[in-house]
């Protein structure tokens, strides 16, 4: 309750007073609306062991290869919306579309730091993997990794994908990059609630 009365210059208090009741503001909404977001990659590239200072950030195909002395790895990044920072991640799937493939391989996805440039990243400067990996089999069409356990709380979600058994005989898996435009580029499918 807030009350006001008038007072003149000699100190006389007026007979009229005004009162207001000030209500507390409503509490902020709790919880997070359940939704599934398809987050597009804002950077992707591949790096090649046999060309340690070369950058392939403008290629339309990003490659994973197991080849002795010439392994290839994919690095991709997704900007997480600020609106989901306070949400619980129910599910998260990294999806890369295989434009070329060999079956019978296991591909690992690792979380990586996000301070890298698509047009500057090389084998020599690739970000180090953080923590454990998740796996998916090689194959045709969309390859999908369950990356819920690799998701950061906010910022960017960056991933490195490599063959589980590097230094093999030379078996390449190619994926569409974001340079393909609308032709099945990398996507991170995040469900929050």
C-alpha cells in the first residue's frame, strides 16, 4: 500500500489523501515450451592429414576417410538459439547426408570447441575433441548421431567426425556441405522441453 497526502509550505496536512496498492509483477513463465528445432550449420569443412596446411572450407562435399597417412575428418558447427539456453535438451541428433559412401564402417562424432574459422581450419589447426564420442554406421542417405550427451548448455555446438579405425586402406565417406545450399546440408535436430 502506498499513500500520499498534500502538505503546504507552513506544514499543514491536507484533508484529502490518495492510496494505491502496488501489486508484485507476475512471476516469469516457468518451464520451456516443447519444440523441435532444425538448426542449420553456420560453418563446416573437412581436413586432410596428407595436406596439413590446406583448407577445404568451400568444398561442396566434406569427407571422412580412413587412409594411412591421409585420414580425413569433418568439422561442423551449429549456432544454438539463445531461447533454448534455459531449456532441457530432450534429444539432439547430428545429421549429415551421405553423397558417397562405403558400408561396414563406424563413424565417431566428438564435441569440439567452437573457436575456428571455416576458411582457416586445417589438419594442423583442427580443434581437439572434448570427452567421449558417439557412433553411427556408415551408409547411404542421412547418417545420424545421437549427440545429446555432447551438447553444450549454450553458445555453439561444434562436432568433429572421423572414422573409428583410422589409417585403413582408403575408404571414403562424403557428405553434403552447407555449400550445397538446400541440397541436404548438415543439420542439428534439437528437441527441448
